[in-house]
C-alpha cells in the first residue's frame, strides 16, 4: 500500500469518527433541550397552581422531580 493510500485511509477514518461524535453531540443536545423544556413548563404550571400529579402527567417528569422543583 502506498503512503498516499495509507494516509487517505487514516484521514477517512478520522473524518468518520468526527461525524459520529458530531451526531452524538447533537443527539445529547436535543435530549438536554427537551428535558430543560419540560422543566420550564413544569415551573410555569407550578406557578399557576397545578397539582404535582397533573404536571407529571403533562410533562412526563416524575412526581419526585417536580416535588424537588416545588421546594427550590
């Protein structure tokens, strides 16, 4: 195998790793954003006086998490 071919293969492998890392980063960012959105909605609903159980059903957050938010 020539030096150029070997270099090209290594470069392609690095590019593939970068693409995978970027995709994972985007997925993690989306998940964190969705979680933050749920928490923001829960805080608003708490301020409006909705019950913890109702907020849990609406947001998918656990009752325990909402209780903690309520006590913050």
